[in-house]
């Protein structure tokens, strides 16, 4: 399953809060469609970005098409890292927001039917 | 599969199973007491676990630890929920399943009721409260892509609120990075 990619890796999943990363900001970006793949790869390569995805916009409510998760010790640091992403994206990005988490409502492993 | 079963047998084969920390409390607990060895262990275990006959022994040796000491510490980290799990990370799409991020705009007065209703779905793997008009963000994991649409329809029916699904169009995936390093 590792060779086929069904299992991505074997290892530990830390509780970010327990190891000191208490601020969790989901940064979301409205990036020019013609440049998103080029820019997404660069954002995903930043060492502090833990997940980076392209997702569909939901206009008019949701103009953002790039999601980059940033974990840090506090919101000030998250904001500083998000500012780095903003600099990297430059004029390819029209708008962005940071959605901070304030509670874990549920966290369990996957459950698929056997 | 229970963690205790996994960890009580030293030198077990790598592919035999995985562990899940129990519970999923709503706390943002932090500040677990970690010594320097715990930190090195957590960092080492985020890389690729070796697929060899005695993987725990190999990891222990690389860290300069006794195998039984490594197992004891791993058990303790899971027990204290410093690690939420230890085992294989599945790429669920490659197994025919589906994974979708979804969000809802939940009126504050109804937040607890809706959280309980959403969390009751086994298809909801994670759920976070976030500061935004879209204030509830959860991940749906199902055995088939069709299962996602069914789960969304069921959640909308139970809660009476629309669900925004944000399907992954592309992942800008990077191999293990230093970000995984925990604070020194």
C-alpha cells in the first residue's frame, strides 16, 4: 500500500496544541487562475505551510481558491508568516483572510466501512 | 485497533496495525511536559517509519535509546495525547475513498446544537470552530465519492443549514519539512 500510495507514510501525528503550536490559522487566498499552480507550488514549499490546496471558489460568498494552513506559537507569528505568503504571491493575489481556529470540535481517525 | 495491543509487543512487524489516541475533547489543551528525548522521538517519528522486521528497534538505535524505553515513551505520548495517533497515513482517494473540506455558517445561538449534530456523523473526521462568518469547518471522509454528496445532504437535512463543500482540486504537496520540528 505504500508503493501504490494508498498509505502515504507511516508515522506519528502530533497534537499541535500539545507541542506548543497553539495558533492555527487557515490562510485563504484569491489567486489569479492563470498563476495559481505556479504560485501554489511555491506556497506549498514554504517550510511553515503544513497543507496547501487549490479549491473551487464559491462566489459570491467565497472568492478564495488557495488554502494554506499555518501553525505557530501565537497569532502574531501566524500573521507574520501569512505576510510572507502575501509577499510571495504579490500581484497574483487579489485578497486574503486568516481563519483562526478557536476550538477542536472533533478529531478522530478515518472510519471507512470494512 | 487499540494502542495498548500495538505497543505492548516489542519488535513487532511494521505493518501490523496502528494506534489511535482515545477521545476527541473540545479542549485546546497544551503545555504537555516533554523532555528532550520526547522531542527527538516526536521529530523522528514524523519521517518514514522503517519497514523492517524490527522497526522499533531500528528507530530506538538511531536515537540512542533502548527499544523498551522507546515503546514506553511512545505509549506515554499517546496516552497524554501529545500524539493523536501513530500508524499509517492513508491517501484515501487512492483507496477509492473521498475526502472533502466543508464549511457552514452557523448562528451563534445554535452553535452547540449544530456541532453535536455534525459530530454525530461518522463521516466527519475533524471539525474545527473558526473565527469567520463560515464558523464551522469539517472534513468529510467517505469510502466512495458518492458518499460525500450523501453525507452533505444528510447534514443539511438534520441541521437545516447549507453546507459549502470545498473539494480539493489540486494538492501542492511537499515531502516532510522542518516545520514538523517541534519547539526546542
